[in-house]
C-alpha cells in the first residue's frame, strides 16, 4: 500500500473537485464582464514515491499522517495567469471563498527567491464530502496553489529542465544567467501590466 493508504483515490477526487471550483470561479468572472482569471490550470497529485522522498528528507515517518497533515502539498494546482493583477484577483477570490480557507501564504513575487524564482504559494484547507484521516466527514484536505504569470511559469519550467535534467559544468555562470533572465521577465510582466492599464484608461 502506498504512503497515502486508503486515501490515495480520495486525493484524485479532491483534485478534480477543486479544479472544477476554480473553473467555476473563472466562469463567474467572465460572465460578469471581467477578464478571465487565468490562461492555464494544471493539477497533479504528488506520486507516492515523491511524497515518500519528501517525508524522508524532512525526517517524517512514512505514514499517511505525515503525507496528508505534516506535508500539505499532496494535491497541487498551478494557476497560470496572463497578468500580475490577475494573480491578485485570484488571491482575493480564493480568500473570500466559502469552500476553503487559506492557512499559509508565501509571496515569492514581491520577494523572489535568490535564484530568481517568482510565484505566489497558498495552502488551502478544503472542506470536501470525503472522510479525512481524522475520521471527519465532510473532511478537511490540504491543497497547494501556485499562482504565476506565463513569464514566471516559463522561467520555472526551463530552470527546472536545465538544472535537474542535465549535468552542469559551470553552475555559477548558469545561475547568474538564469537570475538575469528572471529579472528581465519580471520587468516584462510589469511593462505588460502597465500597457494593460493604459489600454483600460483609454
């Protein structure tokens, strides 16, 4: 049996449910004559092997309790937006939603990681009609949300491909170039936001 125990199938259902809710939020915005909230929605349930590796790295017991309570990213959804202001709209809507509560936030957009990584991370406590590990039904499940612009997501995907799929002979130089690229893309995001605002004012 996997580290998720009898909850492995439930996690797939949680992912589908939360993705559906986010799509509904987007549809409501569009129906209200607002710009769409996002360009892409990407979800996944962390594989049991990946979760076991994370628990070992953090010195957690290899149990469902560790996977579903101590680690809070078994279910993950990436919301890829066109503009930074769309990220802000998503954050406001999620914070005000009655089907979840925000338990943790990390702003890597305002405070980028040293390597240039930018994203906004949320941990949601989602109430769903499934029994959770504490025996509650409706149960409480954690879902990690990552909000990025297209530029941020492209950089993160390429950075991962470069650093983790290949042996790098000159990591310091590559790191500096990646950071320079991240800064340029961040500047582009700000410029695109400015252009959007100018168009709206006209």
